């Protein structure tokens, strides 16, 4: 089913995706084909700010390792800075995680996040299909279709092996590589709560707990 927000009054029987595909829209929104360009500077600079917590999303424009390096660069300042007589403590690093369809990719991403200093993973369950939320339509949020926002996946060794198996070179075919990344996580292939539980148990085996956003108890 397509939400009403994904349909145009001029084309009531077509989804936004179908209309955009027919009109070669670069943004995925038939009503607003213009929009902000992909982020020119990735998520690293803000991570250098001392004492600043952050959450790295699955649709990141930076590699997990690069964000971790930026965090480490800012950490000495955070450890020595003081607010009056109160020491500013080190802050957590969150990994905002959408569960892939491939369990082996899930393990690879969670392990990489942990080894790069992620202290907590937040498992997201709000987007089973990209572009279905009203805010995504209103803001033309389709940068993934343009090869932007898949750096986290394109740097993952397991996923890169899958790309090689398909004969896809991310450097030469960024849009195909990004499309494969999207299909590995979203695009209408819903997963059950059993899969969410397996992801949580995998995270626990690697490092600790998994947090569902808006859930008070990190253990559950």
C-alpha cells in the first residue's frame, strides 16, 4: 500500500516513485524535484567538538572509522575541559542501526561499530521502505538515489565482498553500489520481531546491549 502522501493529485493511481521514474526525477519527489544537494562536508567535523554526543546513522556520508577518528581527536579536549568545578565526562557514541536483511551483514556492521568505539546501538524500526514517510516526501529526501549517504555500507568489508561478487565497482558505479546497499536494508522486505531480537543478541555477544529508541530500559 502507498500512503496518500506518496501520490500526486495529477496522477492518483501512481506512486511518487513511479512518477519520478517516468519523469527521470533526480530526487524521488514529483512535486519537488529541486532540493538541497548532498551534504558537502560529512559528519566528521562536528564529532571533533569536545564532549559532544552523537549518533551515526546507517545512511551515513562518512565511514564508521573516520567518524571514530574525529571523536578520538576531540576526546582529549573533552577529558581536560571543565565547566566551573565540574569535569566534563566522556560522552557515548551511538550507532543508529537499521537491521539489514542479510544476517552476516548485520554482524559485520555491529562488529565494525563496536571496534570503532560505538558504545550503544539504537535499533530503528520506523522505516521498512525508503520514501514512505511524509517528511521524506515533503523534503525530497532521496539523496541515496544519487549515490550519497551509503559510505557506511560501501566501506564495510563484507558488503564490499558482496559488491565484488556482483561485479559492481563503487568507485566507477556509485549509483549501482548505493542501490544494492538500499536493497540490502530497505525496499519493502519487512522483517519480523524475531529478526530484531537476533540483532539485539548479536550486539550483546559483541559488546553489550541494544537500545530501541524511546525505550527506557537499555537492556530490553
